C-alpha cells in the first residue's frame, strides 16, 4: 500500500486518510503505526467491494445521517459503519484474511 506523507491531508486531528487505496498521512506521524496501516487497509477492502465510488457516496450519506443523530462531528465519524468495522479490527493483523464480504453492513 502506498503511503504519502504531507502537511495538508488529512486535516489536523487525524493521522491518515485513505483515498482510492492510497494512504495520505501527516508528516508529524511518520512513520505511521502498523495499526493505522491495518485500519486503512480495512477501508481499502471496503472500497473495493463497493467499487470505490459507492463507498464514498455511502460514507458521505452515512456521515450526514450520523451528524444529525449525534450532533457532533467526532461522534458522527466514529459511528459510521465503515469506521466501526475498521476500529473494531485494526489491532488484528490477520483480520483481512478471514474477513467476510460486506462485513461492515452488520454495523449500520
């Protein structure tokens, strides 16, 4: 997985951002942890099964729904089904080997 370190993406307060399978990480976190790489790898698996574009559409819609529900940006982010799956399993280095397709959907 390609990792690009920079000062702009993601915004402050986040370590890394996955865009179409490429990780953008803030320079101050170089090198990013194995846990962060695993977290972003889980997102890449989610993106692939949703053909990338539909992942971003679903992510955006679910973030708006969660923002209306929780009225807090951080809580909205942490309760997106894709994020729930990634945070639940980012400490398991072999999770992607036994992960079921669309496993995030049970967390909606």
